[in-house]
C-alpha cells in the first residue's frame, strides 16, 4: 500500500483492514536519498519504519528499491 506516513494513509489502511477489501502485505513510501525523509511529509525514514512495525508489518530488512527520477521533462 502506498504510505505517506500521514493520517490519510492511516485511515485508508484502517478502512481496507476493516472491510477486508484486500490483503495489505507492506507499505511503499517515497524517501529522499539525500535527506532520508519521506517526500510527502518530510518525516524521518526511521519514523516510517516504526509505524510499519506498530502496524504489524515485518521489518524491511534494509531492502530498498532505488528509483532515480529524472527532473527533465521532454517535450512531446
């Protein structure tokens, strides 16, 4: 599930769990490489790890998917 670390993500997770709409097996968060903070709310990556643990998700074991977004936009 996409996770911004904020209240809206928490409410969405709660709703899915309450209605058994889907099985959530993990959280996906965008973190800045330079500052190691969540892109949406600028909280530290360690906070997201603690949130995930408290919500019952296994630790990430340091597994990260690195995606570099090119800031250039080609004109169509």
